[in-house]
C-alpha cells in the first residue's frame, strides 16, 4: 500500500468519523410525526374551547425545564374556524406550590399573524397553571391548562445523546491527533 493511498484512506475515515456528530447536530431526527399545525421546535400543550374561541397552546421546549419557556397561541373563531389575528392575548403562569405568578403579553407579527408568541420564566419545578386570556370584538374568554416543569438536570438520566455526542467528538479529536502524530513521525523517518 502506497503512502498516498494510506493517507487518503485515513482522511476518508476521519471525514466519516466527523460526519456522524455533525449530522446529529444539524439534522436531528424526530421519532414522532409532527402535526401540520405544529410549529417546528414546539409541541402542542393542548387545545380548548373558551367562549367563542378555540385556543391552541404550543410550548418550546416540549418538556419545559426551570428557566425560560416559549409559548405560541393560536386563536380561532369556534363558529367559523377562521384564525383571529387582532386579539389581545395575555398568558399567566401560576405555580401550584411556591413561587410568584408570571405574566407575559402574547404578540403576533405581520409576518406570522396566526400565532401569538410569548415567554415565561419558570423559577421552580412543579405543576404550573397556564391561564390564556383572550379579548376581541367577539368578547373576552379565559382558558386554563396545566404544565409540568421539570428541574434543570446537569447529569444523570436524560442526557444520553449529549454524552454520546461528546464521546464521538472526543474520539474524533483523539483519532485526528493520533493520525497526525503517526503521519508526521513516518514522514520524518522517510526524510532522514
């Protein structure tokens, strides 16, 4: 086997070894099919009738942890099924055990008038009541949904993908350093 072919094979191996963690980072695979009305990166918390409205609430991350959680609220006229893009929407988060009640207005944009976006900062893990207040010319309505907020975990269960990715990147770096060291050692031996 020639030295050039050996180096080419090593480079191909290194590229394949690095391609796996990079593809996991940039092209994550989801095990479940997403609903057509679900925003990418959000999961539907629930849908409820409130007065004359159908209120759909989505959250991101799908399993909220202590910290900032984003909400997307879709308001539809329950009679016609049409989206309402001129509502005043307020979101409240009330903890069941300890902590202070959180509030955020939910705003839509001219680029995406269907979804009203907001975020709340959950300070404590536990069960939270999420109140969605809606006001339009059709009237005012309130719906309440529950949300389980889990504690932020730095280690333990639930971080298998992160650990696997760390190991793959570490192995790739160690393999690359080893390959460079062996290649430079062989080149020095040939030149002397």
